């Protein structure tokens, strides 16, 4: 049963991708299958999480090839949490995508591309092999480019070109690093790499490979200075696409940094910790300043994705149990909140007629519930207690002060205040001020805002608001799980033993 649950997060979206592609002439059936597959994915990831919590790490060797010769799938507490949140986001966005504009998106191929993207994300979170991580990155890149240019507008094609060019450069660096690592160690299995890497004679070349991986993963995570593609592309996408991108794509890059630098290159923490710390600070500052400078809701939210990535990198920079626990808790919080803010932005555009703050206004008077559903994720993103973002930032900042990383912790604290400024700016302009004439005259087109459309639009928003409140008001189990995940990340020997066994066949020695 554990092995079935291990492969289910990959096989379910794979099957959904294939079935919805075959049913391309029946978009209504496509949507129903898509939602059913997303719900099944979410349930399977919850069961997998329960298995990890009760029975420990779940490991599978595909084709019964012993590690490190074959393809290994590994799910530890961090992977399980990322898979659950992937399932939740897939379900929320699949329901939201049934709202206004669903027919046009489905005719353009939204459903198979969406599930292909989810499959790539799940594969990246499950793999125990560096080369297969590269393969899943490529799957995500192909699917995400198709989703980004779904409407085939000039703006989308321009943003998509920037997106794909920088990501192709990043994956090229990734492939170069894979070749260099294999040449130095004779293996690409992450557990075997963790065993062999400290023994490599040419540590300088291995450090160069680590730099290439950091650049590649950093480009995917949109860290400074590799972030330009994100604000240039995300604001052009349709809201369901932007929401799933905001939730998952950059987090795959962050996950890869955490996994590789806590497992394979942990022995080089003295070298890479300060580098990642500087990158984290610059990412936070540049992102939040970009958000403060813009007056388009989508661009503001896009820049805030960048700024919040910096908080997640603090854990890798400090490499303490508390810092890594804060990173895990913050990732879970941010995925929920950021996806929800993009969904709310789509609803704001539908009822207000624009994403530009200058053209919005009066939404609190006409749509108070929408205003409340904006405030919950917005204040959580800013770190206002007792919402989920407060606890994530508190743990991250406290870990910085405890590690005597005074500048890093102070920057994180200041960026939180500037984040609040951006959220208040959206509130004042879109909800509190009087509505401009064009906003007051706007009404959804006939047939686009019926009962089903309203349900599809607002049900995911309400559900994700409930998750945010749950994490904020019932924090103890989430914090305890995050600390357990952090301790598992630091216990390299347990990971190696779980994957390779007590008497493993060592590929690195075999090739010598």
C-alpha cells in the first residue's frame, strides 16, 4: 500500500493529462474529470502524509533496481508536506478554472497542460535522483510555457518568451552541473551523493557544480538577480494559471535548494551559507521594493512572490533546526496565501473591471465579503497576528537572531513592514476609495456570472481562507510537524540508510 501511495501523486495527474487530452472535443467532461482527478490527488497525498507520519520515510525503487542503480522515489516529511499542498492547490485551481472563461481555456488545452504541470511538480517533490529532478524540471517547463501563452495574446507571447529563455538557461546550467557531479562522484542518487560528496578529492570542482545548481534552482525560484522573468510573465497569465504558478513553480526551486544543500552539500555549509544568506536578503529587498513601486494588482503580487522567497532561503543559510522549521512552515503558509491572493485578484477584476488600482474602487461598499476574503490572505502575507504568516515570519526571524545573524533577521523584519504597506495600498485603492466611473459602470457579462460561476470563483477562495485561519489559530501541530521535517532534513544518515539500506550496492565504487 505504501508503494501505491508513493507513485499515486505522479500517476493520477498523468492519467488525467492523457484522458483530458483524448476528450479535447468535450470540454465539460474534461473539467469534471479534472476536478475529480485533483480531488483524488489531494486525498492520496493526505494518505501518503499519514503513512510518513506513522511509519516513517517512504522509499521505492522503480523496476526493483536497487539504489543507486535505478530510479528512486523518496518521500520524507518535507516531501509529504509539499505533495499535500500541491494536491490542495490543484483542487482549488481546478474548481476555480470552472468559472468564467472556462470554455475558452479548455479549447486552448488548459486541462491536459494543467495536469502535466501538476505531475511535474509532484515528480520533483518525490524524486531521489538528481538527473530525474532535471527531467521533472523539463516537464514543468514545457507544461508551464503552454499554460502561460494559453490565450495567445501579444503580451503573453512576450512574457512567455522571457520566461522560457531564462528557464532554458537555468536548465542548461542544471544539466552541466549533473554531468560534472557524475564525473566527480560516479553517481546521481541523492542519498549516494550525500555519502560520497564529502570524500571527493577535488572539492573545488564539486563546489563549482554546487554553484551551477544554485544558479539553476535560483532561476526557478526567482531569487536575486534571476527574478526578471517572473514579473514579466506572471501578470500576463489568466488567473487560474497565475494562481497555480504563484503557488508551486518557484517553490519547486526553493525545495530543490533545500534538498540538495542540506543533503549533498551540507559539508560545505561554511561556504554556501553566507552566499545564500546574501541572496536571501537581496531577494527580499528587491521584491518588496518592486511591489511598493507598482499599481497593478498582478504585478504587486508577482513581486511579492519574489520577496517572500527570501524568507524561505533563511533556513538554508543558517542550517539550524529552528531556521529550517521556519522555512518549512513559511513555505506551506505562502503557497496557500499567494495562490489565494491571485484568485481574489481574478474576482476583483471580474467585479471591478480592471487589475489597475487607478481603475478600481468602492469594492468594500459593493462586495464586503470579497473585501474580507482579501484581508485574510493579505494580512497573513504581511505577517499580522494571529494569521499563518505571523508564525512563519516569527520563527524565521527568531532563528536569525538566535544564530546571531543580526542583519539577515533585521532585513526580514523590515521587509514584513513594507509588505504591509503594499497590501494596505491595494486595500485603500481597490476597496476603500470611491469607485471611478468606469468601475461603477462595470458589470460581468451575461452568462458569465451565474450560480455555478460564482461557486467556482468563491468556493476555493473561502476554502483557502479557512486553511490560512486554521494554520494561524491552530499553529501547534503545524509548528511541530515543521520542526520534525527540519530534524529529518538534518539527519542525513537516516536518509542514506532509508534509501541505500544497511548494505547497499554502491554505484560510485562500482564505476571506479
